[in-house]
C-alpha cells in the first residue's frame, strides 16, 4: 500500500511539472502496481493448483491407485528436439576432444579428478618423438611460432607486434648472463673474438661473480644470438621440455601480472611479455648461452619447475608487491648447475 | 602462455674464424604449429 501511495505521489509531482501530459501520467500510475498484483495473483493461483493436485495424488495413493506419467505435447517436443539434439552435439564435441587431446593423454579421461589435473596431463610414451640429431635444437613446447630470428642492434629488441618491442634484458632480467657487448666495442670485439670463443665460460663466471645492470640501449648482443617465441593455446599440452643437452645454472622469478597473451592482447598491451609473471632458466650448452622464459597468462595460474619443486609462483601477496627486481637462485654446484638432456621435462604451466 | 627461447648458436662470424662450415638456420616459419621434440633449427658440422 505504501509503495502504491509513494508511486502515486511521485506521479502527481511529475504531473505538476508537465500539465500537458497529466492524463498519461495518471495512466502509468496504475500500470506498474496493476502488473505486480496480477503477477502475484497468478503465482498464488499456480501454487494453489499445485497444492490441490498434490492432495489429489496423495488421496489416490491412499486408495491404492498409482498415478501414471502422462507426457503432454510440450514434454514430447522437449524430449525429441532438445534432449536428442544436445546429446548428439555433446557426442560430437567429445569425439573432437577425444581425437585431439584424449588420445594422447597418458591416462584415460576418468582417471583425471579435475580439469586442473587434465590441464597438466602427461602424454603416452612415444607421443612426442625427440629429434636426436646432435646439430639440431628442438621445440620445448607444443604451440604456434610467433616470432624468431637473430638478435641484432642496440638493446637486442624482440618485436612483439609491429610497433611494440621489448628488450631481451627486460625479459630475462637486468642481471642476465646474456653475452652482450658495449656498442663501441663491436669492432674491437671482432679482433678479440677468438679469445672469447676459446674461453666460452669466462663471461659466465664474471657475470656470476658480479652481476651488473646492463644498459640495454648502449649494448649489443654478440653475433650468433637467436630467439624464438612460441605461443601455447588453451588445451595444448602444457609441459616444457629441454630443447638441447644443457646445464641450468640459475633461475629468475618475476612476480608480475597475468594478462592474456592471445593475439588481441599482444596488439593492445605494450610490453606484455615483460609485464606478465615469468620464470627464466639460464645456463650453458655446447654452443654457449641458453635461456628459457616461461611466461604465464590469464588461464595459467602458476609455473611449476621440476628441477626446483619448492618454487611457488602466482602468490597473491607477491603480485600485490609487484616490483622490478626478480627473485633469483643459483643452482649448485656452482659452474655446473643442473644437467638436463634433450627432451627432459623441465617445467609445467599449472591451472591454479 | 608463452615460451621464449634465447640461445647462442653457430653463426657466419664463427665461419670466418673457426673450422665451422655452417651457421644455424631455423627450419620453421611464422605461424607454424610445432610439437615438443620437433626441430626448431639446425646447423651442419
């Protein structure tokens, strides 16, 4: 009653401002309460009818009569159109999944208790044959090649998309062991290169002893430094394998954000790969420097390292205290680190 | 999620200097689908 009175009062107030539309306002005043009352009456009637039907069924049961289910036209339509169509559609979707994902999974689908478990599934033995050619470098993940090439020029920039670039030092960390040289020393480096090549590990030892922040603008990468960016779609196999035989000497964890890394995001978020949470592994292989950066995304919760199971990523407090300086760890014994063979599992992207 | 690999490999410069007879070449293209264990690039010895 109070609601109706308030509505009437407000309507009268509006009518006083526009005397020309007085009749319309009077009509709207009773439209809303009228509809509410009608709805309440209809719900009441339906409830009363249900109570009456239930009472009748109960009385029939007391007399020993079992009421049979009599499907009406509506039920028949629902059964034949929606149920059958939906089940057929489900079958096709599951068939697609079966072909692309379930066939390769190490365990049958019912063995996975959650989507999270399935997300980080292992594969059947032999599903991913490793190219054992000693003069080849293999893909560490299942994915799509976004960018690749040789790092050249000041800052050693990787192009995210046209117009957006980020430096390798920003991605791997300022204290990275990247074989960089000062821009002015490029020509001198040519003469001294034989010495550098003969003592491949010397730059590593120097870097390890006194990590310094390199000026990304005035330094250039040494010749023969390459990169490759691989994108993993949701649903892909999300474990990372070793691309070559190498020694992992250190790990760096950047607690960043978890922006999506799809095509649209790469075009709109500048420095996307540098902003996101990531784990960087650095070390040496037969040809020199090697680094793998595992970059998280919205659908990825945490990054798990098999060579360091105690590492925890995607921690809320860490994300709140997002800072430039990463958390670092040098693997012991110093200078040797953790030895990995080509194809060995290194890490996994977890859901949650 | 994304994985970025950064690595040193035999280059033309090492050709001039050592007995290396080949430089590293990627065997992939932009947009290619790749699986674990498939070659990203090769070099000859």
